[in-house]
């Protein structure tokens, strides 16, 4: 490359750097305006999310993109990310400004786990003074405790985010300790806990059962579900739902006895499907690199989900499959579906395949 060409390239890159810097500054200014809008809405009791306004923004962005010869799809993708960031900021600021935990303490048993850490940040943002208890923590006697029994129990809220096999015993001990605060457990499976939950409520413990249907990397709660189960203390259930009152999470009341049957499909089946998918790939004898090099859009999407599942906690995933007494429902359905697919694929006539796909479309069109 000649010196002249090199100088021209450097000039263009400098200009690009200036544009990038300006984009960052404009994004920051947009976030500042978002905060002002959020406070304005909160002061007037308005909902944070306005889908009609979002649609108007995206339509305007696509229209403007066309006038400046920018791919409208690229412009929409960029602004969807900005909108999500804006909603996250507004939601977190609304929770913080509401200050529902101000002057109150919360203890998270299992606070070093991934969901425990998420809850710690969530409650801290509400103003709670958060204490963590977990065997993996260094005990400082103030904020962190290796044994929850040595932590102060004169708190306003105790969240049990411990491994499922230990949760029932912890609930029993909280009953014996005669704690007076709200207690919420967040296990992914409920059948092993039902007896302990019902006995605790009957003994006067203010306890309820929650199941956040999202992972610990979640920042924006809009469109996310939190399952709420009354374990026999309606007042505790109502109080627990208030923890999410200032968010955009969708709280769904589910009968405690029905939870695991539904979860066998929502979690059990989806986990089993992805484990089966990457297990089939492992045993195919073809490298992931080679397959990725010729991948399709559908394969890329499935591969991304499977990669996330493969990176999760095996012990937790085993609990969800093994400890759910209804877990066989999802696995049996998957096994039957694979047999039907095999038969349809082996049939020279495509009628069976068409039937499966038409059934699927009809089922999914009801969403």
C-alpha cells in the first residue's frame, strides 16, 4: 500500500471513529431522555411500556432509513436494542425510586447461586439491606454467612434459593425458629416441597412459593413470567407479588399442585429436546466446526439455544428431570414425537409428514 493510500485509509478510519463517538454520545443522550420520560410516567401512574409508541418509533425509523439509503432491517434491529435498553433503564429506575425495601433487611439463603445473586441485585435495587447466606461464602458476620442459621433472622424477607434437596429442611427449620417475616422459596420443582410448604403455612409461617421463569442473566422483566403459588397463606402470597409491582414482569397465579405438571413441558421438555439435540450431534461423529461452517438459519437458531443449555448447571437440570414426578410426561411426549417423525420420514408418501406439520401449525396458531 502506498503512503498516499495509507494516509487516505487513516483519514477515513478517523472519520469513522468520529461517527462512532457521536453515536455513543447520542445513545447516552437518548438514555437520559428515557430516564426523564420514565420519571414523568411514574409521577402520573402511567405504565412503562407503550407498544403503540414502540411501533410508531420503529415505523418512523424504517422510513427514515430508506431515505438515507440504510437497510431498514438494520435500522430496526439497532433501535430494538435501544428500546430494550431504554425499557431496562426505566424499569430499574422505577423500582429504585419506589423504594419498597427502604429501611428493611432481606436474607437470601443460597445467595451465592446464580439466581441468588440475581435476587440480591433485584432486592438491593429496591432499597433492601441484603444479607447473603451460602456455604461457599466467606463468613464476615455482617453481610455474608456460611451458615444461614448464624445470620440474623429478624429481617423483613427471607428468600430460599437453595438447592431443591435442601429447601424442605430449611423451611422446616424456619418454622422451628418462629420467624415472623415473609418467606418465599423459588424452587424450579414443587412436588418435593408441597408437604413442607403446607405444614409451614399451617404452623403460621408467612410463606409462599415463587418460580421466576427466566435465567440469572435477565435484565429486563417485560414479557417475563413469574409464577406465584399460594401455599396456604394468602397474605404472604399477596405480599410476595408486591416485590414485582414496579416491574413489567407478568405474574401468573398457578395452583401449587399443578405447577410440576406444566413445568414438565415448559422446562422438562424444552431441556430434554436440547440435550437430545446436542447429544445427537456429539454422537454423529461430525465436528461442530464443520457443521457450523455449512449451517442454515434454523440450525444456527437451534445451535444457539443448545449451546446455552449445555452451559447450564447439570445438577439443576437433573433436579428438574429427576425430582419432578410428572417429568415423564415431557420425555414420553418427546419419545412418541420422534417415533412419529421417524415413521413419517420413512414413508414414501408425504401425507404423514404433512399431517404432523398441519397439526403443529394449528396448535401454534392459537398463540
